[in-house]
């Protein structure tokens, strides 16, 4: 038999839902352990105060905000792949979009932890929501942090709804392969899907609308996050280039993360029939494109800092290269600007090993990009009396590790509970059975 | 749930809802507090209303006037006493009187060999010991700090009665200056130096802006001399000393002679001045033998430079100040005499070097006298030794074996409020109440009789020194002195005594010294003794008739202050001073300099004294060595390396500061840390530099030579514990602390329009500016007040009095050495230090940096919960309860003025009693910053509103804690909306600029640029178009309009 059939799609894609193998259990244990360590570190911080972190005034933001922005950025690729590529009818999205969407949701869930972890009094974090109260306290809609609250929560809501809409036909497939209690659960999640023509027609229309609704959010959410920095007047932050630069960076890191996640997934669950190397190749090309934008943005930042003749701005940018944080800057430039370049060669971007290695480097580089923006700018602000060097503590690294634990726990649960490849769309792409070549061609 | 009836439902829901309510109200972070009523309320205590007591500071020998603020029976703040002419503000050490009172290590009662004892037993034991010693023919000795006023008198009386051998010594003492005064003027008092009128101030090492006696008074004169408003000149300050100190950091010309040649330079200068003015007085012959060329050769200071300095000196009026600790070498007295000689030639004696307000610190003994006493002690010739407020084990060189000498004394009794290195073994501790609980008085400056009154009930079972002396005298003196006639007060003093009446400062009306009578010991307590003495001796000076009234007024005013006139004294010098020169050597000469905050080390257990960064190195909580940057480079030192300093006496290992103000042939270590036993905050920090001294003395005065020991410097193993609070040595070309040249400053005096400060500014779009559009948001409304501040950096020397005053007023916690190393200083004022110059023109710029209370505050817009906002008074207000702690405000503050509570900082038991009840303490996770002392503003507004008025300028000028503390009057507060207010006028000064004004934050603080002589001025601000446009000033105009 050559190539998958409709029945083999169901069998292969749903296989992970039934038999957890040793690799899976190992990965889940590791993720839970990381999560537990992160929880311990956070508990330390809640009891003793933020002083357990390495903050060194005037560096008041550090690893937490860096990691927050990192995860928000990761959360970009999912919606881009599922919504934008759907609207542009890029057919290569089918194999990967489900997992990418799941990644988006979990990444945003991870990012959403960080405002609470980051604030000094986590027990009052609810002050950030504009809830009606008798004391007539209200929030400040001028503050970019407030915009953040809305941007991230909107993005989370829309991508979650979009995700579940996309899952409906597949949930029905799972329902049909399970029995008893689980079957009832999946029956609820598929909203009584029967696969009738009428349902398909409405479904596709709804999906299209949601895709259209989600698309602007891809641009808005990271633009808003970038305003956290761009709206402040701190040298190194106060720059109009930030929104496009951040969105490009987000897509760059998001696509890299999709590669990082999907490669092992494909290998472990033997989904090579559905997720081909050309899927990854497309992602790599997207990375090359956005990475190029990023490199250009880095150059523009330096040019403007120099051309503006603003001594504060230029001082910060010079300090990034030659100051204490030179290694952060070097890591960023190497990972984001240079590391993806080998992907220009087809051999490299079709090699699983190189795809994986470079995607990891991009993830590292994008984390350091945010670290570079946050830590080095705050360490070298207007008044030279306040120049310091910030070094994070094990608590911050622990919480960051915990955030990966949290993310991977969700992701691993997802692959165990839901089909990680969109069954219905894969089938759409396949050659229908009992049809001749001529009929397919005529269609 | 079918079985649940109505009653069960109601019961369950009641439990559930009350449990929920309880869970929601209980917050583990909020401590349980009980409100207790006053059972017996004092008549004069009104809860919530502060009382003020005018008293005298006891932190050092200067005895400056001080006002203590008391709330509900607890002293909570101290500041300078404006009625007392001795000082305008209060230095950092003065504020330590308060923390000393509440120090957790304070003695709770008498101790004997470390064990608690009762006062009765302790005093009985002491009386017995004294009797025994006298029977055995052993000395009863007294080693203590300088004492003036009633305590000096009581000591005289007791000394006469029991034959007390007294040695009064201060580690930062004046024996050298006194010796010079005796030689030059034949006077046992010190002249005062009037800086206010001086055109040129030449100093040979005097720390006149920080630790020298009478510094507060001299700072006042200094700030007047530096103010370009005072006639069309600014005083030039020339410093001849080995290292840039807090004081000489203000120098316009810093000229370090080769170590050991300072006195030669002074004599050469005397010669040149002598020749220049064609002096023909009696002292003319004294410089005939001076070889200027040899001095030039030896000192490395060129003849042209000396000629130039001499030229400045001859421009009247000038003043030449004698050496302080920086120049306390074996030639200390010779140098001091030489400076008096220069003053004589320049005609300054009687003009700027004057008597009339002379300093009389009581009996003054030298280090040599202390050594002699210890020698006797070691030989077993001392039966009882009283130690009063000095710490010889710490402050004397190790070669003196002080601990061994103390151990050989039969009974050692310490008057101390907390532990120190000298209280060891079987010593008796007689705990004193300190400056806030005890009666006393002081007469350091002639004519200024300063009153010290108790401001609160003793917090511990303590007695004042005077009370203990009275108790001893009551028992001992009748037996000992019954047969003898009343002696003259100074007859038994070990040092040449000073007769009170001899001073010409006290006008002719001064009565003859009233012989002390035995009756003095009948006083019920020392308070009664003080009162009796005032009635007897000081009341007659006042010319008043009703003593009760005089006494009440004295207590209200903080003393009785006589006017003084300048009195000239003739130079009686007949021989030129002999100059020995410090030991020659190729190694660098060691300077031990007093810490501006720890003094001679006595304040080392005061956490605030430890935590305040040094104004120059900005290090805290430790000791360090200052070496030349070139030396550091030569040794290949990394940032956190330790340095070993080795002399013939010993070695220490400390971190280093590569100071641009230290020449390569000098190393300097700060005095104050390195205690073996100094309570929880002072023990085991840094190293004791006195351990490096070889007991060399100035042969004339007997003073310990703090300067001149040859030391080798090498790299040591291990990491140092120093941490710089200020990140960068200079301002990297940024216009933060700006200067103008003196020529510009005097050409355009205060009140004239237009700025002379050259600032980097980005031009706004002319089309918008021409239409008056400079802002996106409208100006905030300020209907009545726009509180603002003017800070004159021209007279700020970075002493940090403002910082510590603010800390105490606003309940700002100290955070300890570990947290300071993470830069988490909580002080709302950060003292920026930018070291711009080098060589002769050092240009160290100090600038208090605090919340600028911007009208367009960057912090306000970014707070997501509106925890910070601009109020109608122009304050940038902060709501702690609303703050979630996103710290966005702090990131967006260009002045980095915001402080974050990384932990819930703790005040140890007893220190929390010092907290100001008007200011809430802050929990972890909350942002805070300068409030312009909003609690004081509120109180002032309330009380003036009661009489239907707005607060007048006079009541606002020094309202904030920082402004009231500043000894040089650099900080002015007020209502900038009132065009007639002092602050509004200062805002319009040609030297005024707003910090980072180009950001259009419209700060509520304007700085007045420092005036520098153009021969040493460096140009400010890089970037394009250094246009003299005062950016911040223009928008503020329309705010007023």
C-alpha cells in the first residue's frame, strides 16, 4: 500500500490518544518536574518578596518580562499559520496548524502567568482588571500595561475559540473511535457533528469568519506588547520601529518553535505521512523572511540611534555592544541574524537535524533579544549614577524553567487528548478513493 | 439535597457566607494592632501633635544646636536649631543621636563584667574602688572626650575633691591646632575662621565641610562665600592636601604636595606672600631663611603655581586654614603655625582669622598624654579608670597595647550607651542616656551657651554622666575634700588648664569665675546642677531680672546666645616652626581619613551611618583603600579584587577605590570600621586602619600622626566587599550635573533674566512652538500651590545630611550590606557623584537626585492602576495601598528616583520606636519615592488654613526634612506658583536648569549649576547645538500665566 488512506489517517493520527509510550511518559514527567520546581521558586518569591530575584535597581524588569514577551511571541505562529495561511489558501498549513494552534494557546497561557509572577504584590494582581467596585477605583487606560491586559486576553479568547471550532469534525472522529465515558465527553466537544453537507457548509463559513477575525489580532497583540517598551521614554525602548519589529520577531520565533515542537512529535508518533519535510521547509522559509526583517530592524535601530544624535539613545546602543551585556547582544545577533542563514540552502532546510538545531538557536536568540532590550536598556538609562549590571538568580531561572514545564505539560496533555493533526483537512488534501486520475484533475 | 430543609439551608449558608467573609478579610500581611487609650495622659502631650525641644547635639565635640521633634513621648526627628548661631543644619553624624537612642544594642542598665547589676551596687562598688585606690596611693584617672559647660565644671569639682587625673582626648581632636594657637597667639583657645567674606580660601587639609570641629559653622560661611549673589565674586578654594576629601572635592585648585613637604610648601607660600605684600611687621624675620626653590623642588608644586596662589591670597580678604587629619603628620603643628604665618602676612588676622567667637573645647590633651596615662596603667599605678565616650582600644595604634593597659587597671568604668571595643573583661558599664535623655549643656563656641535638655523619658535604666559624678561626689568629696579649701577649677587637670575668664570673647560684663562650692554636690540631680550653674553664671550675663523666665526662654531657645564681635589677637611667634618631614621612602604615604558618617568610628553601630554611601567612593558598610587609578592598573586589579596594605605596624586587606583624587604616592583608608566589638551593625566590618600606624607623633603637640606612615600596597587573595552606590565615575558627557564658569555667574547675577547653563537640547518644531503647542496633554491644574524645590549644587558638597534626615523623617528602612550590594538602597535621595576632572582641577560634582515631581510625570501615565498621580499641589503623589508593584513607573522615570520594596524591611525591636507616626511604613511589593514630605505640607496647610491663610514662604522654605537638614542651605522649598517666593526666584536664576529638561517632564525641582573657575572648567554636554536654552523654564512660565 502506498500513501495513507482515509482509514489510515484516523488510525495514525488518533494512535497517540490511546497508547502512551515510555517516551511520552518520560517527557510528561520531566515537564511536571520542571513545573513543580517553578512552583517552588514562585512560592519562595511570594513569601519573601521579589528580593529573592536578582533585580538590581534601576533594573526593575528582568527575566520575567523577558519570558513573558518570549511566550507571547511564541503564541504568534499558531494563529498566523491557522488563520492567515487559511485565508491565503496556503495548503501546506494542514499538517501543522492544529499543533501550532495548540502551541499558541498554551504559549499565551504561559505568558499570562508572568504578569502575576512579576508584580510585587501578586495577591493584588486583580487590580489590573477594570472591575466595578464600591471604592470607585478604576484602572488607567493610558497605561500600555492596561492595553496589554486587553490585548492578551482578547487574543487568548479568540484563538481558543478558533482552536475549538477547528477541532469540531476531528472530535467527531475521536468520538467514533472511543466508547463509554470518554465518548460522551468527545460527543459534547464535537457539538453533535454528523458531517452532513449542511453542517459542512455552515462550518466552513464560520471557520472563514473566525480566521478573518483572528488575523488582525496576529498583528495587534505583539504591537501592543511592544508598546510596553515603545511608549516608555527609556533609551533603547522609546522607538517607533517596535511594533513591526516585534511582530516580525514574534512570527520568527513562533515558526521556529513550531519546528522545535513538531519535529519530535512527528518522529515519536510516526506522523511522517502527514507532516512532511516540505512543511518544515515552508516554516524555515518563513523564518528566513522574518529573520531578514529582524536583522534589518536591528540595523535601523542602530542607524536611527546614531543619526538622531541623541546621546542617551546612542549611549545605550553602544553599551549593548561593548558594555556588560555584550554577550547577550552577541548571542542575539548570532542566533537571530546569522544562524538561520544556512537555511538558504535546500539541503540544510530539508535536513531534520539542521532544522531542529537552528530552530532551537532561534528560540534562544529570541529570548535573548528581549533580554537585551529589557536588561541592557534599564541598566544604562539617562543618569549614569544608576548604571548597574543585572544578574538573575536561581529563582528567576527556576520560574522560567517552570514556565517551560507548564507549557510542555499542557502540550503533552493536548497530544494525548486531541488529534494533533487536523484529520478532516488532511483527508481533504488526499486523493479521494475510487476516483480516477481524470476526475481528480478535472476537479 | 432533597433531604435539606429550610433550617439546614439557612444554617449552611450562614456558615458558608461567614467563612467566606472571614477568608476575605483576613490578610496575613496586615499585623494585628491594638489601640490603647492614654490612662494617664500628660498635660502637654496631645496625641498626634508634635512637641519640639531645642537642645544640643552630642554626636561629636562641636556641640551644634539641635531641635528634637517628639511625638507621643518619643523623639522621632532631629534637625538644626535655627536659633542657635552654631549651625544652620545638622550633619549626618548629628542624626545618629537619634538612632543611638533607639539602638537595639543599647545597654539596658549597668553591667559588671558583662553581667547586669543595679545602680546602687554599681555606684557603691565604684565609690569603694575609688576610696581603695586613694588609700593604695594609686591614681583615679579619667580618659574621656572633650567636655565643656556644666559637666566640665562638675569634673573640675570632683577632680579637686578626689584628685582625679584627667585626660581629655578625641581621636579627631584639636591638639595640633591648639598647640599652634598657643605658640602663635599664646592663647589656649582656637581662633575661628570666617569664610563668609573670603575671596580665596586656601586649606592645608582642614576637613571644614565635614568632620572638623565647628564644621557646621564653617559650611555656613563657605556657602555664603561661594554664592555668586554676594558681590561680584565667588570664593576660590585652593587645597594643599594629599587626597581629595569630601571637603577638598569642592576645591577649584587641588595641589597635593609630595608627602611630607606640606609644611615646606606652607612656609614657602608664607615667604612669597611676605615678599609680595612687603610685610614689615615683627614676624618678618621668621621667613627669611625659607628656601622657596628647595620647597618647590621637594614638593613638586611649581613656583609659578605658588606665586599664583600667593597672588590670590594677597587679594583681600582671604583665609588660610590649618591642617586637619589629612595633613596630621609629624609636622602637624609646624604646618598649622605656618598657615597662621601666611594669614599674618596676608593681613587676615583679625579679619578672617578671629577671636571673639573662639573655640574652647575644655581641657584638651594629646595622644602623648593618653599614652602616658596608659603607661602608668600598665605599670599598675592606676586604681580606677573612668572611660567617658572614647574607644582607645579601637582608636589607638596596636603598638600601644591598650587592652593590656586596661586589664592592668583595678577598676575600669565606661560611660557608654552601647558596646564598643574597649569594654572588655571585668569592666563596669555605666550606661548613659545619650543626647536625647540627659541634661547637660555645652559652651564650645565662646558666647554660645547651648542647652541640652531631656526630650523624652529614658528608654532604659540609664543615668547621665553628670548624675553618676554627683552620686560619687556626694559620697566621696566630703571625706576627701573636707579639709581642703575650694580649689580653683582647673588646678588638678593634667593638661595646661584654661581659665574661663581669660577669653576675651566674653564681654567685660562677664563675672569672675565663681568658685565651685561643695554645695554643687547637693544638687538633687544633674539637671538641678545645670540649672544652678546657669542661675549662678549665665543668668547674670543676660541682664534679665527674672531667672525663672530666663530659664524657660533658654529651654525654648536651646540656650543663651551672646552676640560677638571680631577680636584681633597679635601674633607672638618668635621662631620659625621646625619642620621634621615625614619618614622618607619610595612607598606611598598612608592617610587615614575620618568617615563623614562614622566619624572616628563611634557611630559604627548606627545602621544608617553604615549604610549612607561615602560621598566620594559611594561605598558603604565597610572599609576600603583609595589608591590612584594608575596604581590599580599597575597592580592589575580587577573590580572586585582585594588590596593588602602593609606598614611596619601591621597589615590589612580591604577593597579599593581607584580615586582620581589620590596621587600615586598616597594611599588613603577610611577610619570608622574594623571594630572587634561594636554591636550588631558595627562588628567585623572592614578593617581598622589605625592598626597600620606606628605610633608616630607630632613632637610639638603630641598628636598622633594619621598621615605619613609608609605603606606598601599589593594585590590580595579573595573578593572584596565594596560596592559603589553610584554606577559610573563620571557623567559620560551627559548634562546631568552642570557647571557654569565663575565669569558667567558673576557677570549675570541672580534676578537677571536668561540662562547661562549650556544644555544639550533637541529643538522642537518651530511651527508648533510658534503656535504655543509644546505638549500633547494640558498642563495640570495648580490652583493654589505648585510645590517646588531649588537645589544649589554650587554649595552642595555631598555630605548626605539631607539623605539621612529624609530617611529618618519618612521611615525609610536600612537594608543591610547584602542588599546594598544589589543596589537596593531605599533612600529617596540618591547623592549622585560625578568625577569630571583630574589633576589640579578635580571637579567632583555632587547632586542630590530625588523625585522631581514632574508636571508631566513619565511615571504617572504608565501605572496601570493609577497608584501614582499628580495632585493639585503639584506633588507627584503615591498611593501605597493601590500599588500592585508592576515597577513600570520606576522603569520610565528618567531620574531613577523610585524605590521598590523588594522585601518587607524590618526594624529591629526598639528601633521601630523611632518611626515617624505621621508616615506609613511600606510592605514588600510596593513602590515608593520622595513625597516632598507631604505629611509636613499637610500639617502646615492645615494649621495655616485654620487662620484662613495660605502657607507663607517663610514657613515653607525649610519645610522638608532635606531642606531643614542641609548645613549649607543648598535646598530651598516653597510654592513656585507664588512669584515672590524664594524658590520661584531661585527658579529664575541664570544658573537654574531642569534636570533632563529636554524630556519635557516639567520637573518641580530646578538645580542651580555649580560655578567653576574657567581655568579648570570643562565644557558640558556633548551632542549638537549646545544652545543656552533653558528648556524646562519656558513651559513653566505659561503655567504661571
